[in-house]
């Protein structure tokens, strides 16, 4: 065995203990150690996505593991993309990072791609992974890499408007097609899908339609919350889903809500969906918002100073579409008047956008405020952690969500790591009871948090 192989094996063996099986298989297994020169260790990885992900998530564990194995404190890591497996159309930037330009995606595309109805501009490469969309991103990527052999079927991504659902599911299709142009992919919005079904039933050609769907490797249906209103076709829908599923086709769906929240949705469809993976996208945190703003500006060759980026990121926390809207608004001014934008000018241009958005309080924001108030990481509120302090913070957050928002306890439970609605009601009632009993500590605490909420939403 060569020296490089030995290092690679030891490296993988050691790093395995830090990660779960899925993460290991997706991110570490395909990595190869291809060179060690002095203190520089070079890894070959299948794609740019691997580089981004490893740099973002595993940098320190990579460094620590290599230092241990090689007994050298000053290791640095280099990544090379395996040109046989990375099919992205790349242009190198000065920084050495690789970006895929959306317009390049059109090049060389032939009829089968057109038939997919996919929007080529949505790729994994131009999607910023961060707090709020990490699980959805990773599961989408796993599905994209294993279309004919996925563990998640169907994959359903749900979450608020403008948070990247359409982008992610389109990225699955684009990735799959780029790697295998023979792949048969179909993207539809749910209203078109339902319209087709109704039409085919009417024309008595539903069997042909089913046979057609059966020829597809990947079927993406966007915005299935609209299924609810078209209940006539629901029965047929259930059979069609079974049919596609049984013939090995991958199904990917998006919805604005968790299927449990779509009350009119057929129960059999709900349980069919639950047999796959249901994952959500939540509004991005500050750091992710800033990264998205930078990317969106860069995509249109627009340079934004850091103070302006942070101003937008601090003040627009609703969804990504709004962040994009802010960048476009500034760009419009810049290109129209051919003038550099100062921070004061930016504030003036974005004034309307910001005041009208500030009134929007949501579950995510309450979680942010409560986690900050208790000085505990936000994800502990969502995870199963049961320490006394976390449980209390979680109960407070649930109480505030039930009293400050119009959301149902079911939807609140979903945002707290898919907890039952009864858990939410129970927690909220506990806090309410303490308040009713005029428990001084609880009263003071809720009062203080409400102040922060009011300040942040006025
Ligand atoms: P949804 O389908 O959830 O309503 P979209 O996928 O249409 O949202 O996203 C709205 C816009 O925001 C799109 O232009 C998309 O490219 C962009 N977007 C959303 N999330 C991200 C992200 N994490 N990184 C980059 N762009 C994003
Ligand atoms: Mg959408």
C-alpha cells in the first residue's frame, strides 16, 4: 500500500468517529489523498460542493485529524476537483474559487433538457447553505447524487415563501441532468400536474399519462399545498404516486407547509409522503443572509461595501427573495445613475422595503430572541435536549409563539423539531400558569423578552 493510501485510510478511519454514517458516506468516503508535499496535504474531491461543504463544516476536524496522523502542527489543506466526476461548467475567479455561471448552463443543452422544464439558473453551486437550510440542502444533494437509488423517496421540502424550495428542487434536477444527460426528468408545478390529471381523466387517457410518467427517472412537483383545493383528483393522485414510486421513479416535492398542516390533503397521501423524507427550510440567520447578499450582488457583477451588506442583512430578515429585491433595488439605482452608493444612500433607497417588512414577527425570530436572551444556541431549542435550562427556554419560546403569532400549535411544533402540537400547548400552558400565579421571575422574564420583540418589530 502506498504512503498516500495509508494516510488516506487512517484519516478516514479516524474521522469516521466524529461523523454519522450518512455524512461520512456523502462527504468523506469519496475524498482521496493525492499528494503530501511538505506541510501541504492535497485532497481530491468529486465536486466544488464538496469543497464548500468540507470547508464550512469539517475544516477543524480535517485539520485536527491530519495533525494527529502526521504529527505536524502546521498542516495546510488543498482541494482539487476530480475532473472526471465534476460536471459543472466552471470559470475560475481570481481568488481561485470556482463558480458556475448560470448562462453557461444553457450552452450545449439539447432537446431532452428543454423537456424537463427546469430552470437552469438554480444550481447547488449558487445556493448558499447556512443555518435554516442545511438539512434540506444536504438531503437534496444526496437525492441528486443517487436518483435511481435513493433512500429518500419522496423527498419533500417545506417552508415559507422565498426560502429556496424551488431553487433546491431545481438544483436536484440540474445536477442529475448534468451528470447524466440521459436522465429523464420532469419538473411541474402542482397546478399543472393536477390540470393534466383532470384533463387526462376527462379524455380517458389517464393510463397513457401514467405510462408516460413511468418513463421518468425523476419527477419534481413544486408547491403541493395547492393539491388541497383540487380534491377531485386526489384519489387519482394517490394511485399515480404509488405507480411512480413502485416503478422506481424518484419523487421530489415542495410545499409551503408541512403535510400535516394541509388539512384537506388525503391521509393516504400524507402517509405516503412520510415514508420518504420531510425536511424544512427556515429563514436564514444573519451570517447566511450576508453571504446570500454578497452572492446575489456578485452574480450581477455589482460590488457592495461591507457596511451596506450588513445593513441589508440586519434589516431584512424575512426571506431570500426580499434580500434579492434589496440588492436589485440598489443595483437599479447604481446602474441608472451611474453613481457609487454610500451607506446613507442605501438606507434611503431601501427605506420602504425595510419599514414594511419590520412588522413581520415569526417563529424563527422568536426562537432567535429567546435563545439570545437565555444565551443558549438556537438549535438546542429545536433539538431533543432536555436540560432544565433548555427546556425552560423552549417552553418560553413556545409560549411566545402561541401568544404573539397566529400560527397553529401544529405548525409551531413543526418548527421546534417536529414536536407534537400537544407538547406545544402543554409548554405554553405551563408558562401561562406561572404568569397567572404572578410568579415574579417568570413575569419579569416574559416582560423583558416582549420588550425585545417589540423593539425588533416596530
Ligand atoms: P421558494 O420556492 O421557497 O418560494 P425560491 O426557491 O423561489 O423560494 O427562492 C427565491 C429566490 O431566492 C430565488 O431567486 C432563489 O435563487 C433565491 N434563494 C433562496 N434561498 C437561497 C440561498 N440559500 N442561496 C441563494 N439563493 C437563494
Ligand atoms: Mg417556489
